[in-house]
């Protein structure tokens, strides 16, 4: 696995963990906000690294397009939250 692939995998695991944690916490607390911010950062890393992964096919795939959609949703949600 490449360094980029390893970073992508680690960020995805972090996003899963932070996503679960933010869902089970009481809304509105400082900890909920902090974990939510960590989730957003992890998802940015997941999508950013996804756009750089070409090793499997050597070309842009549907997964790259899904990463762009996910990034757009993430940015929109974060902007609406503020």
C-alpha cells in the first residue's frame, strides 16, 4: 500500500470513529462540537486522499466523482451549520 493509500485508510478509520462518537453524544455540548470538528477534518482528509488514489485503475473512476460529491456535501453542511 502506498503512503497515500495508508493515509486514506487511516483517515477513513478516524472518520468512522468520530462519526460514531458524534452520533452517540448529547448534542450541543463542547465535546460534541469538538468531536464533530474532528469528523469534518477526517472527512476532508478521506476525500482529499481519495482524489489522489489512481493505483487501482490508473484513471479517474466513479470513486473520484463520489469523493467530489462528498466534499460538496461536507462543505455545504459545514457552511449551513455556522
